């Protein structure tokens, strides 16, 4: 019996896999797209509160984490946010800018998924789902370099594209399959870790702040020393176990276990002059004075930590006012860990870019490509990871060839 044969088999029907399949198919290649899950693009479906933060207007290598920070430059230049936006405009899919260049679908992430499926249909892409790949091996036969054993039988193909994503959010089917394929063919891996993830703290030490769960405020947050110091200005969210919100998700990619993070809880208002003025003009409690510039719950909890801060402003010692202002502007704390892959939006690390072509995404193993999150390129919060999916998928699709 003659085995099914394709020019390319793409493993993983997420953002990168779907986009790569559609482009390659429309170039005239015979493409098989398969995934072990029954549904496509679950990460798109749940992202951005169900509206998919699908790109950012301002994208560059500086918005990405990687052991090789320049690797992503070529792909990002070959397929830009403007080019992806044009696809939505072509299909009359409404979108809007929400915050700092972040673009979201007006109606639903389903509109974006439908667009990607239409792209695959336009390229006559064959899609098998659910269908797991049990083994990938080389054949030594040209032009069919690879033989894949799947739930639906064996398949021959010239090229294999791994678009399996990372370890984040296992409940929607995340797995380490892409990393296993890389190891099988002798490719190097950068250690994986949860990224864009909430940070946690010692339960006993966190007890005074657990009561603030649900409270959010704008902050400046930083970690690292000297040239390695990284900072963001975003919103912070208190949780029962620690800290979350955009500020913490952003800094989590740069935080190293055992090191502190620094937080300015009042980046827009210098608190010491405010407190000094209050000392000269009011008998109100310090908590009430701070409550004009900070959430009242935070002001009450913070001043409750020191008896010297639990008094009227005009009766508070200058030393205590200094200490109070300094503690709010320079909160230093050391996380004990993160919420892990269960809550992480993405996985940092992955297939080492030293073993990949920045032009084509092809690995040192001929005909084997890696795109999207499985690669050691991790974007900031704000649509950057989806743009990496589109850009790396496009570079790969343009490089795939037929016999």
C-alpha cells in the first residue's frame, strides 16, 4: 500500500502551526497539519479575555527574551504587525488598540481562529485532529526524508515543522513533545521555565498582604543589578498567594530565583513631601492621608505594620514619615517562586536558536523546522508572542519546498 505523502507535515495546530500551514499551502505545497487535541488554537481562544491580543503596533527584538536576543530580528522584519493587520482588514475583522500598542479583536478571538482556518482552506491544507504523532524518523529516501507514525497511520514527508508550543497551561493540551523531537535529533535546548507568570511568597510572610487580594494599582517594578536591571511601569495585582497583574507578569521573565524585586507603589506622587505637608496642616491619620494617593485598603494595611505610622500626621516623627515614604517607594521583597506552568501564559527557553536558521527556522537537521513558542524566543506581555508566532511561521512557510 502506498503511504500518504506530503511536502510538509506541521505538528501543532496553534497560532504558528495554522498560519504556517495556510501560507505553505497557498504556495502550492501539499501540507498536512495535525494536532493531538480535538480543537485548534486553544491559546488564541482564551487569550486577551477571549478577544486575543494578536499583535502590538511596536515590535522589535528588545521586546523578547532569548539567549540570543538578535535571532528574532530577521523573522520580525520579514513579516511585520502591519502585514498581519492587513489580513484582518481584508476579512473585515474589527480590532482596536487597548493599551500601549496592544491590538485586540473587537468581537471575539474566534474571528481570528476562523481567519486562520480560512487561510488553511485556501491552501487546501489537509488537517487531522485529534491525531497524535508517536514517532518521527528519517528514511534516507529522497525526496521523502521523514516517516511519521501517527494515530491515522504512517505518513511520508519532505519536511517536518514542529509548532507544538511550550509547557504552559497543561489543561489545554500543552506538552514537551517539541522538546523531545529536538533532543531526538541532537539539537540543544535552553532550560525551560514558566514566564508571564504570577510570583508567590512565603505564606507566613505574605499573611499581612493576603487581605489585599484583588487590589490593583499602577507601579514601577524592577529586578536585577546594573546592566542586568530591568524595569516596567504597569499595573500590579495582589493575590492570596502573592503578586500578579501586568507588572509582575512582565518582570517574571527577568526575575531569577533567590533575588529580590523592587516596587514603587506610588510612582506618580512623591509621598514624603505629601506627608510632610500633612504634618503641618492636619490631624488626620496617616492612613487617611495616604488614602488620597493610594488605594485605601493598601494605605490601611501598610500603616498597620508599624505603631509609629498609626497616629495623626501632626503627631508623627519626621523619622517615621521618612521610613513610611521610603517603604512605599522602595518595597523590596524576594519571591519564593511562581505559580508555575498552570498559570504561566508562555514558556521561556526552548530549542536553542544556535541550532536554527534565523532566515528559515530550519534546524541543523535538514528538513526539520521549529516555529513559535517551542523556540527560545519569548515575548513580553502585550501581543508580542503572537507576533513571533506569525513571523516565525511566515519565514518557515516561505522556505519550505516541494520536490
